[in-house]
C-alpha cells in the first residue's frame, strides 16, 4: 500500500453518498481512508478464502472471516476478533 496525501477517499465517490474522509493509503491505484482500506482488505481476504474453500470444500475459515467482518461493521470492541490475532485453519 502506498501512502496518499490530501486526496479524498474514493469509496462511493461517484454516488450521492461518498465517503467524507481524506485518503490515507492507495490500494491498486485507488485512494482509501483508513476505515475503508481496512474494509477493502477484509473483502480481499474473504475472496481469497472463498477461492480456497472452493478448492478444498472447507467452510469454517470463511465462516469465521465473515463473522469477524459482521462484528467490525457492528462496532464490536472485542479484540479477540481482530484479524491479526485470529488464526485461520
């Protein structure tokens, strides 16, 4: 990820409800604020898990990732659910 200065977050930029925050990082050429970047990284991780799941038919790791994402969106402060501390099988 590259650091970005003084650019707006590009999430929903061409909609009536764009992200109002300033970009902090650039991922694949797109400027994201910190919150949107974390969410995008979660989507990338889920896509990778889904691809792995399709190959070996294990769904527990994908279910755990989806549950963590749901809790993040709900504003959970339970640090045990942090993506850096959970080990996926």
